[in-house]
C-alpha cells in the first residue's frame, strides 16, 4: 500500500515552516524550518547544540521527546503528511521508508546480545524473514558495510568492537529493512578522522548503490561539504542559510556561515592545501 | 553548608525544632518544676496552673517527666549516630586510600551486614551483650553503619578520581590540601543527610525499645516509657500519652527537615537555587522556576 | 617567593638552545609481564621557547599518555625527560610535588566542566596553584587572578561565579588562566577546544596564539588536524605509540611523507572537498596495515 504511493514521488522529504515548541519552560525551539530532500539527493544540516537540528530530525522521524511537540508546519514523507500519523502508520514508515543512525552507536545496541542476532531481529520483524533467511541477509549486510570479517562480527558483542565498526553495524541495521531515506545525525562526530572518512565513503556508496536519499547532520561544515549537494545552516532554531553547497561556500549570506567558513580557512586544512579561495567577507 | 541550609524554609523550621529538642535534652531535667519520679498530685488530672500538662496515672507531673526523659531519649539516639558514623565512615574513607586488600575486606564485611535481617541481628546482639538500652543502642549503631560506609566511600572515590583533584595535584597539592579544599565540601552534605536520618531512626528505635520496656527500669522517665504507661488512660487524660508522642514527632520531623534542607542546597540544584536567590535579592529577574525545578544547565534539546 | 619578585623575572634563565621539553627515547608500557603492552615506543619530542608544537594522533595513539608521562602521571619504563633543563625521569613522589609547586609546567584539560571543582568559585580555582605554593598575600593573589583573567579576556564579574553558571568557553578560559598564573615555562594543552562551539573555538585558538612569547613553549595535543594546522609551527604525528613523522606543520599538511600521515591528511574533510577519494584511502589503509603487522 505504501510502496505504490511512493513509486511516483520525486520528493523524499518535504518540510514546510516546521515549528516545534517545548512545554517546560514554554519556548519555541524550532522556528519555521523548511527544506526539500529530492529522491536520491543528499542534504546537509549544519548546526551546533541548541540549533534545533536534532529536533528537526526527530520531528521528521516522529520521535520527538515528551515535553516537546510540533506546533505548526508540515512534514511530508514521499508526499504523505505525517502530522496525524498514528502509532501503526509510524511503525509502517520507520525502517521501511525512513531510517536513522546517531552519534553513539554503542548506546543503540544491546550490550548483552550478539550483534548478528540484533540485525536478524530487525529483518524478521520488518521483512518477515525466516531465521535462516535473516542470517544470510545479515551477513550480506555486514559485508556491504565493509566489515572485514562478517562471520566473526556476527557472533561478537558490542564491547568487542571499535567505534567505527559499531557505527557500521548500526548502519547495517538501519538499512536492513530497505529504507529509501537515511538520516545520519552526527553519525561520525565521535569517530577518529580516518574512520570518519570511511563511514562517509560508506554512506555515499550506499546512496549510489541503493538509491538512498541522505540527510547528513553535523556541526562541522566540512563534513557536510564532503558529501552533500545542498546545505542548510541552522542557528537557535532557525535556518540562517540554505542553498547548494557551492553557493553556500562561495557566497554565504549569513554571518554565522561566514564564521564557520573562515574558521576552516584560518584554522583548518583549507588554509594550506587549496588555492581555491572562498568568498568570505 | 550549614549557613545555606538555614536559608531555606525547611532548614529554618528544622533549626527551630532541633534547637528545642537539644535544649530540652541538655537542660530538661534541670527545668522540671517537680521531681519526675514522685507522686505530686492526684492521678490523671488535666492541665492546670500547677501542672501545665496534667498528671499521669500515678500522679506524677507530665511536663516534668517529659523534660526528665529528654536526656536519655536524645542521648540514646545520639549514641546510635556516633557509633554508626565511627564504625562506618572511617573505614569507608580509608577503603579508598589503604589499598586493595583493605578495600576488599571492608566491602565484604559491609555486604554481609546489609544481608543480615535487622531484628535477628538486634536479638542476637542482645543475647551477646545483655539486655540494656546501651547495648541495644550499640547494636543498632553497628547495624546502621553501612550507610555511612557507603556514603563516605562513594564521596571519597568520586573526589579521588575527579579531574579537578588531578589538576590540584599537578599544581603540587598535598593530600591534606585536597581533603580540606575539595573533599570536605563534597562529603559534608551526604554525611549530614545520613547523620540526620540516622538520628531520626535512632530516636524512633529508642522510643520503641523503651516503649516495650527493654533496658530501662521504671520509674525512670523516658519518652517511650511514658507513652507505654499512660496509653491506656488516653480517654481520661489524653495529654499524658500524647505529650511524648508530640515530642518524638517533633524531633524526627526536625531531623528529616534538616536532611531535606541539606539536599536542597547541595549539588547542582542547590547551586542554582542559591544563585537564583542571590540574583533575586540583587533585584535581577531570573528564571526562578528553572532553578527550583532543578533543570540542569546544558540540558538543551538541540 | 613574593609574586612581584617572580613577575620581574620574566624571560628565560636558560640559554635559548635548551629546549623547555626534551623527551628522548621514551617508553611507556602498561600491564604486567605477559600482558605488558607498549603504549609509547621510543618517542623523541622537543619543545623550545617561543614555539607552539603540535602532537596529532587518533584514539589509541598514545598522545595523552605522552602528556601524562611528562607530567609524572604515567610510569616511564625507559628514556629520559628533561623539563626546563631539569631531569624529571625517576622523580619520587615528593620530588614531583616540589617540582609541580614551582609551577614550571602546567596542563590544560579537555573538559573544563570536569577539571574545575563545581563547588569552588572561578576566582578561587584560578588562584589555587598560587595558594598551594603559598607565601602570597591575599592582595597579591587577587591582583594575579585579575591579571590572568584580563590576559584570557575573562570578565572579572565571572570570578565570583561557579563553573556551572558560566559558558563552556568561559570555563576553558578560566582553566587556561589557572594554567598561566604560575608563569609556567611549558604549557601542555590536551584537546583544549574540542568541547567548544565554533565561535568560542576561534576565540580560544586566537588567544593561544597570543600566548606565544620567548619564555614559554606550548605543546598542543589534538586529534583535530584543523586546529593543529591553524596554530602550530611544528608537529609530531603519533601512530600506535610511535612518532611516524614530524616536521614543520605546513610541510606535513602539503607534502606528507609517511603513509599514515598521508592517510590522516587525506581523510580530513575540507570545505573544497579536495581530500582523497575512497579508493585512494583504502589503498593507503592497506599499505599501512602491511607496514605495521
């Protein structure tokens, strides 16, 4: 039922003037955010803690915490308005259509169950696979995320893997039910630089191979610049900059964006390796 | 910490209540208008000019008995507290600094004590030490010591492993300096809370034991004993049994309110509360509600 | 020693050639006998006056262990460490205490929320090293604290607050003020800006640059290549406990030689996206594995 509807839709996620309120104390946490994620596109959201980026993603996934609620605006996933989604509709959509990975992979996995079983569980619940089929598919997924020894990882526990490997396992679990949209919220922030690069490579590869639409959220403009076509910069709950990556980097409209760019130019690799100067007022 | 604790309403009430109780404990017997153990008037008289709280079933002045009994009741509770503190807090603190063997042994001893059923232990102690208030209080003190062990140990451990202590060491601080400047402020609140709640427990225990007639021979006045003796006459002279009840309640309430006050002014919530008060006094408008609810800074939903 | 006396003793007493930090052939290992694992292996490191030296490494590289070894917090199994001309390897506990009291070396932690006592006022935290040393009057201490607060651009009104009441950037500035108050010759900073937001990061990095003087040397430890490139003159690259490359920071960034350095630089995201592509990185990684096995 759901698949038929989305086959024609070219817009994966459409957010229009989304506003989110906190109830205790009463403040507006997200003030009118709008963006469009086309099918197969990559959108980057740059912002620091308090910018509202995580709340926006939570709203798109329907996982806003208790003291927080959407006060106005629309969120459409493949053309379907999620404002009045009930429990069952969210269950149908999560995993199958839209999925997410977050910052601390270890905390999203059960420390006392072997990793293979945890991915199996996703497959059996979401796709109704038998135990045998699930195991095969899990092994395929583990090698698709470039884990060197999928058979070994299948039997391992959380504490036996490094941060980078765990993040790959979480990505495998997230794409297991075959979603069309993947949100990566600070997914590489806690990882070493070389591992981060590998995970970003992986996300790009998955996008190309499986046709995923990606949302990459980070506080680091450079991370977003690496793999996203479009960039959204958020600050204090509002969008202060929005455009294609080249536009935003070459003609930033907002001071905050300019600050981020100049930081990289002054205190980053950009300072010494590139002849291409970015326009910073 | 004490200065801060009396700034909050619960602390002020606690200070008043505890002040009265300790005053009674120290000066009570001296202030009694009549000898506590002698019959001085008719039995079970109501309150009058001569006897403010009336007389009990033998004709003794209730007020005098209550005052006379204060010392024993409060002292007994204090004894519990002191024993629990010494037996618990000192090994607790040392278990962090004296090495693995001592740590292991002390932890296992405490685990065993916690596993023992309270009453069984009390009875066994009585069999061992004899039947008396002092012995019972001693046993109760030992039984309540694990709390102090845990509190002292966990405070010492968290401070010992903290970065600010490491920073002080990197500037050449001695252990004594770290104790004075960093450890004391951290351990004082939880220990004070443990002291006051244990005091409350001690008061109730000694009242219960004297109520049951254990350890103190009549006609010695104790709060529990007075209650026991006069309870059956409650319909005729309600003040006789109720007066000790009120005093015990007041004492226990004072202890618990003090613990609440300390809790309110300590830790993150405490610091916010105090800074909110200071800001209010200075005339600035702050989000008092935020401080009072105890919302942590940095708990933004970004 | 009176504060005024030490204030006039600005300028190094050592001949310029003597490094403020001279670590040679350092070995640090943890564990006993069969389980003994080398964490730092034959590392040479120098910091001279007037320099800001970087130490880059990823998690598990041992960069924090080196700092701890220099400060006497990690057991050094082999090699020698000289700080401001004095040998510190083999110091006993009380020798370390006396040495630390002199305030010659100072350390700035990564997270000021943890390195500042939450129940101590900012002003008192900043003055703690002086008060531990002793011998200063209240006025002298107050003057020193205000001077350092000004140096790190920390508003004086914040000195009477608790750490929980001020922002992350202000906290880190307070921590740096605490490190500066004894007029150290060597300052070691371990990830001083990673817990801060963008605007504050820039301010603190600028402030660190302004600390450069001919009586002080800075050792800046980080996994963030960006900030290391931004403020250091020379850098050491640490991989699995060994220094794989070192030299001028600019050279390291533009012409890295060792495979690991190339992988590191090639993995760092840049605004113009000119880092290596996935395939190249995989190649380098495989080469690296082959090398270190």
